[in-house]
C-alpha cells in the first residue's frame, strides 16, 4: 500500500495548494462562476443578506439571499472583515480550507470503518478468499485524497461559496451513522437538510446504517454459509439507534428552528425563511445558467406546464429512492453515494461542489467498483465537460458570439455523464455482489 | 278649475321670475364670484430663446373645477373624464408625463422653475398620491393605470404589474406612504397621445393658443414633454394643469446674416416660423390668454450692458410684435441681472391681425443658463452579460462658490431616488462612494437610506439615499454592482436583443429652492397660473439618463428541442437505472449458460426455435430454454384462454345488447 506512505504529505500538499491560491481568489473570480457558486451557495449573496440584516431588514427581503440564517450568523461577520490588499473573503476561504480538511478526514474515517466491517464480513464468509477479493487499496485514504485533490473541490473551496459546509454536513451524517454516534448523525442530517434540502433523502441510508451497520455483502450469503447463527448476528435490524435517531432529529430540528427564529426575530420569521430557502429550491425561480439542465428547461418551457414539470423533476429523485433502497439495502453507504449523485444530477441549482462530494465518495468503493465499465470514458468526459463548459459560457455570456444552446449542450453532456456514472456504479456494485455469491457457491 | 289656474299662472310666473331676477340672481352671482366657485380655464404660452440656438415653447393650460359638492356632476369647462377619474380613484395628486428626448440640463438650464418643474425623464412617468386607506392603494393604482391607458391611448397599463411601480417613502416628493411611482422609459410618444390630451381642453386645438400645436413641428422637436397634473382636494376642488414643453430648432432660412463679428448670430424666429401657424384670437372660454416672452437673467444682463434694456426694440434684438407689458424679475441677485418678461395679450389679435410673436437678433450674443449645483450622470460599467455596475456621478458646477463664499462647515444635500427593475439584481452592500476620486466610508456621506431590494418577478428594487457632501467638492461618484438576471422566454419583449431600459434616477437638492417672481400686482398673479407657479417654485431636481442594459437571451426557437432533449436525458437516467435494478442474477446466469452452451449465432438459434415451435416440439439441445418455455407455457395458455373467454363474453353481451 504505497498510498499510505505518502498520505500525509499529499494531504499537506493539497492544503498548501489551497492556501497558496487563497490570496489569488479574487483574481480568479471563481465566486461568480456559474459552475462554482449557485444562488443558494454564493457567498456574495450571503454578504448581501448580512448587509440587509445589519441595516435592520430581513435578510430575505429581495431575492438575494436564500441560505440559512445560521450561516449568516457564522459567516456574515467574516465577510465584512477586510484586510488591506487581501481578497475580500479571506477569512471565509481559510475557514473553507479547514472545512475541506475536516471533510477529508471524515471521509477517511468512513473508509476505515467500511474496510473494517468488510474485513470482518469476509472473514466470516470465507477467510481464504479474503486476499483475492479484498486485495485492493486503502479506500478511505484514496477517497480522502480524491476529495482533497479533486480540482472541483479546490475550485469550490476557493470560489467563495458555502458548498464545502454543505458537503461537510452530509459527510458528518454518514460518518455519524457509520460509527453509530447517533447525535452526530442526526446533527449532520438535520443541518444538511436545512442547508440544501436534497440531503433529506439520506435519511434512508442513515437509518439503514444505524440499523444494520455499514456495508456488507448481501445478507442472503450469510445464512448460506453460516446457518449456525453467526451470520445472523451481523444482520439483525436494531431498533434502538433508530429511535434514538428520531429523538435526536427532533431535538436538532427544534434547535435549528429555534436558532433561526431567534436570528430572524423582528422580521417575518420562519415562514419567510422557509419560503425563501425551500420554496426557492423547489420552484426553480432563478433561471441563471448553471451546469445543470433545469435552468434552461424552465426558461424555455411554456408557463402552463411549469408546475407539472417541477413536480416531474422533483419526483424523479424520489422515484428512485425506494427501488434503490430495496436493492442496495445491505450497502447503505453506497446507497448514500447513489442518492447524493442522483440529487446532484436532478437538483435545481447544481454546482461542481456536489460533484466533488460524490466523486470522492466513489473512491470509498474503489475495491468493489474496480471492474466498472466506461471508467476511462467517464474520466475523459468529466475532463472534457469541465473544459468545454467555461468556454461555451464565455462565448455566450461574455463574447456574445456563442449561443445559449452551446452551453446547454455541455450541461446535457454533463447530465448524461453523471447518469452513466451512477448507473454503471450501481450495476457494478450489484455485479460485485453476484460475483461474491458465485465465488462462495464455487467453494 | 284647470282653465282658471292656467289663466292665473302667467302673472304669478312673471312675478316669480321678476323676483328671482331682481333679488336672487345678483346674490348667487356674488356668492360665485366671491368664493371662486366657477370653473376656470386659462391658456398661456411662454417662449424663450435657448443659448444653443434653440427655442423653448411652453404651453400651459389650466382648468379648475370647484369642489364637486357645489355643482354636482355637471361641468361647463372642466373635462368630465378627469373629474370622474379624480373622484373615482380618490386622487389627491397625480402627474403623468409623456416625454421624448432628454432635457439638456447643461444648456437649457437646471436651476430655474421651468426646468425643475418641466424637465421629465424620457418615456412615460406617472405618479399619484391617493386619499385612501393603505391597503386599497395598490388596487386603486392598478385600476388607475388602466383608466389612464384608455384615456391617453398608451401602454400605461404596463405599470399595473407590481414589477413596474414602487412606493417611495421620502426620496420622491413628500413623506407620503400613499404615493405610487412608475415609469416606462421605452414608451414611444406620438400624436395618438397628444390628441386625447388636447381633447381635455375646452377649445381643443381649434382656437386660442392650442391652435399652434401643429403635430409635425412638435414631433420634429429636440425635446417635447406633455404633462398632465391633477391636484384635487375637498377645499379647492380639482385643478388640472396641462403643460406641453417643446424645444425647437428654428429654421435657418430666416437667418440671413449667418455670422458676424466674433460669433454666430442667434437665429431669428417667430411663432409662425416655428409652428407654421399663428395665433388668431383667444379661446373664448379662456379667462386669460397670454403669450410671454422671457429673457434669461444672463441674457438680459448682457443685453443691458449693450444698452439699458427698456424697450422691445434695442441694439441687441427686436421683437416682431409690440408687447403689451414688460416686467422685470424681483429679488434678483444684483450683479447677475434679472430676467425680463414681455407679455402679449392674445385677446387683442383676430383673423386680420394675427399675433406672430418673434424675435430678430441684431448682434451675436452668448449667454448661459443657471445650473443646478451638480451635473448628474448615470452610466453602466463593465462588459459582458453576467454582471456590471451602475455609477451615478455628480459633477460640481461651482454654483455654491459663485453664490456665497462658503465656510468649511458648509454642506450640500442630495436625495437620490432610483428604481431598478428586478432583472437587474443590485447588491446594495457593494455601494461605494467616491468623493473627488477617494473612497469614502458610507456612513460619512449617507445621512439617510431606504432600500427595498427587488423581488424576482414581483417588485422592483428602489433606493432612496440622502447624501451630504461638503460644498467644495469637485465630483462624487456612487457605484453599485449588479448581476443581470435571466428571464423566461415569455418575459422578453419582442426585440429582446435591444436591451432593457432602467428608468431615470431622480436627484433632488432639497437645499436649493428655485422660484422666480416678477414685479406684478397680486391680481395679475392670480390671473396667471404659470407665473404663480414660477413664484411658488420647487426644489431643484435632475433626472439622469435612462440606462440601456443588454441582457442575455436564450434561443427563442428552442422550446421544443430543449424539452425533448432534457426529457430524453431524464428518460435515459430513469430507464437505465431501472434496468440495472431489476436485472436478476438468475436470468443472467441462464443467459451465460445459454451462451456457453449454444455456440451457433443468433439467427440459427431463432430458426431452430421457430422450427421447434412449428413442429410443436421443444428443442432438446437447450435445457434452459426448455425450462423457460415450460414456465411460460402454462402462463401463455392461461392468457390465451383468458382472452378467449373475454372475447366470448364480450360477444355474448354485444349480441344481447
């Protein structure tokens, strides 16, 4: 495992690279890139919200700020603090570097947890086969390094947008569930849902993680091999953590709502907040271009059908929740990855921050997904789209020589790539389980 | 009985009539005269040479109606449509202007009653204050825009949408929460707006001064602004002011000696050469009908220097008609000169003796107009269609220094009122103020600020700022960053690539109040609404330019393609995902086994299948297939039987039916 030896230097180098680029964040102008900052996560809008709040208006007056009031409390004062001849959001950028580091470490911890259970399970199933099927790499290290070195993450970290925090909360929820720290899992889930709504569907993987424990081969294999009751020990659904989780979710949500209502005291209050955050996500009001496809769709679709298609797109995320949960019940972490990817495809304001998260989570399953098809094609596709998309955007918006369709085409290609990625990874994971079964049958 | 009565009646009738005539009528008349309860109409025209060889003509018509209780719904002179409007919508004050062209504050003046009251932003501007409870105002405003739109044949009804109007609190006019303000900068103003406006006059454009309103010459002008102002209250009744301000370029033909001496001679002109028409008698319904000819302070001062300006014919110029009166401005600053006003009574003219007021210059003269304390400019910065900045710049005209030697503590206030449509998403936290090129701390300059940010597709953003500058500044600039919004294809106007207009900002200088009073006795003031308006005056205000913001457009021909493409991608995702999920391991194994066992290709396999089906036998060579067919067999048979049964039942019912 060569990765282990160079792990810490690589982490350090990634952080150093970020710190090196932070002073140039203003010149790179990443904060206004449609790929990086969406109306939900833009720090510039947060600054406007903070300014409005300081001038005793509700931060949600006008259509500028759509984030959480809690972020406003934490990051707001930092956006105002300036140092001469330094970029505007220096403090925030430093915080985001830190947040990225935490996220990477949590991903690594998740990887270790996964590997541990994997080891145990495989030993339980067939110790002799262990080396062969599990002769891979340290997935946690790989995943965290992917997270830290992914250009998408670097750009998101420097691009003064709040998606690193959203990502941290999602990872926190998964980590908490993996290591059965129920309050942490509940906190991560509540905060992630509060920040960007879509992680709400992660409740299923989190519950499965709490109930069954981390990823394992299909439960069917265990009784085949160990009818004596050893296998069933692993796969009994424990209700205790679930109830605890429900309790903690209630506690944390009340806490968050209470804090929000305190910070919005004197203004329109919670209703306004929900309308401006969740309503804004669900109704796709802002039609400014981003790497998704929905903005152009809703800019072009006939007003009459708008409601219908809004339902279609959002239900499409929910449609897949149940089938995937049934099929991947034994692999909750992978299920979480699939959910995150699907919501990244279909969410109303996608950014590369979402891609950064699911690509690094993909690294967690490096061993299982080693035989994934089209991986080279996907790799090239991601590079191609991420190079072409800014070019098309520039041609359309800045030069005026291009057309909206060019940019939309890259968005379509990106959506297709993500689709292929998620479908292939699910297919490979199912095949992997099948292969395990076959291997076990053979012996 | 009845006959008797008939005979008796006439005498009684006569008596009654006599009684009324002798006693009551004078009494009634006294009441009417004494309290001004009669409807009145006055018409006035002010002509004024402008320094840049142009001529300003300002038509001012005023109708007034006494409080409605006095004479019910009947109007002799006052336009009924307006009276109904004022009554129905409970309007306290309303101003509607149709303008084409931009008032040139540098050349045509920015610090005299004429420019401050009559310079209007291009397009349509409408504001109205209502006498209604707060919750009814928005609704009433919407109805009012529709009514006005019908009345003036224009698209004022676009101001109905909540994205088009705003409710300024103190930045515009008064501290009123019952005021609504809306502007349509792109509205084209033409003769179809003028005709209904003229219809409100009792003589229309058939007699009196309005006869001069020749459409081609008005719409050829450099600037024309057609205004309607309504003031209504329970005590004074309704006052309707209709004003039309035109800046015309006199034709050069009449100006024979083109240049002489050190400069160009101003073009000589007359009413006839400007409008192609002459005034022949007043509108008989008008109480007063006058033409004024005004010489600006600076001009009068320069003419005075040549020769004491006493008569209408001096060494500098000659008026074509002998004025009835010439009056001087009072309270003028000594060394600055004072304006001169020549008065012509229209009632003296008739068909044989038309009133053709004009001027013939004898010597070249250069003069300037009083300037507002700051020249305002507003412009856009940045390129591309993603973001930009709006800058408002104030350039000092050194008016303050000229007026008074000011101390260090002296300060000048400016109120900026700006409305931006929602698709220009202004970041108000990026407000920067530069004074003489140096960035300032906002709180040092901004005394008062009211901002209502724009809501997407709901309301425009409006900004009211009270700024305080030291007197001795050269220039000040305000900048605000904004993001350009992206609209739904239906929201783009027909010519989307032309760009979108941001209405003019209004800058008011509350410290400066300009008024001009002439040496007249009170009775003449009472009779001349135009001069009494001059005397009243108003704070100096300046409208900035309209900004043209180009917005990115989507492809307008693409809706179907976009819908199909997007839905295809979705279907791809959904279909392939479902396919992956419902693929069974068992099936796959069977498939693999069948592949392994059957080396022959697809076509032989199909053929063998077909043959076996035809023979009614099952191919022995492929056990997995046979199992599958054996599984399918009973099901298929059951299905066939079911369909057959259904058909039979259906047939049976049909026959019975």
